[in-house]
C-alpha cells in the first residue's frame, strides 16, 4: 500500500482517487471549492445540461465509499502536499478562465455568470473565442433569465468546434430565446462609458472593418489558463520530473 495525494477534485482528480483507492492505496484528495466536481458543477447549472451533475455525484460517492479522505475548501501549496508524506502525487488542478487581458467592472467570465457571482444587465454580449459548449450554454442561460443577448464569435459560425450531436440542440434553444448570433468578429477593445456601460470594439476577421457595441455586460469565454503552481513546485523534487512513463504504467 502506498500513500497518494490528489490535488484537485474535478472529474480527473476524482477518477484518479477512485482508481488509486480501488487498488488498495491510501488516498487524500484536496479540493479548493466547497464541493467536489470541478467545472461540471458549473456546466450543470446551464439549463438542460443539469444531468451532467450525475457524473460528479457518482464519482464523489465512489471515492467516499472507498475511504478517500476528501479535504474541501483547501487551497494547498507544495508544502501542504509534502506534509502528507506521499509516495504518489497527482496534480489535477485544472485552470481558471482566460479573460484575454480585458478587464472592467462589467466584464465577466462564463464562470462568473454560472456561479451567480456576476450581476448582469438587460443587454449582454457574450464573446466566444472557444467554439465549444461553454459560451452557447451561458448565452442560453442568460437569455432565459430575461436579458437581451448577442453571441459573437471570430469563427465562421457559432459553436464551430462543438460535436455534431450537440450543436443542433444549442442552436434550436438559442433561436427559441431570441439570441442574436454574429460570426467573424474578433474582440479588440473594451472601455467603460460615462454611464457605466461597456463599449466593445470588434473587428471583422475578413473585411478588417471595425464594429462597436455598447452593452450593460460583456461575458468572455476563451477557455482556461492552467493552474500549474503546485505542479511546478513539486516537479523538481519528483522522481519522474512530472512526466508519466506510459509504458511502465501499462506494464504495472
């Protein structure tokens, strides 16, 4: 039996903890949030995607049934991990929203919206430079709450990298709730107006022309920036330099 520490209680960290416990190891899992599940807990708050929570619910119940010690509300550093005396450390800390460097009192992320940390106005622009489910889910969620929403993307169409089984449902719901969808525009600038709104500058990817919107709230979706602090601190002292030997893993 070995002592394992897992940092991060999202789906990846939970599955790692589950498998380790099934193999007979003693496992401690640290999670910064107040509940297990990671980004799934945000995704499930968006309208019809609530059943995604079943994944996190099952994984959470499994690790607890297997005796994994789960420490919630714990922002751990390398020294906290080492204090556990682990033989194995798995870092699954995920990331934080990438705001593209645009900031302001009425500039928020999709995470802010779905976690109900953002106060939205009646006129909202959702900028999607990711192309998957996050921005359409958020736009639909905002429109259902009663705001007027425009979903803008620099891609040739909305949800360009979303799976073919999902985007028809999203498009149906976006049209149903009156969401305006605008392709080919890239976010170039953000400025506050004198009356407390947001002036958004957008440039057409092909014509090069500049467009402008003035809205109450700008929501930005550009994926995540990895949280690597704990990994970077621990890697130098590791026996594998932070890299998994897949051949050795499969052989075991």
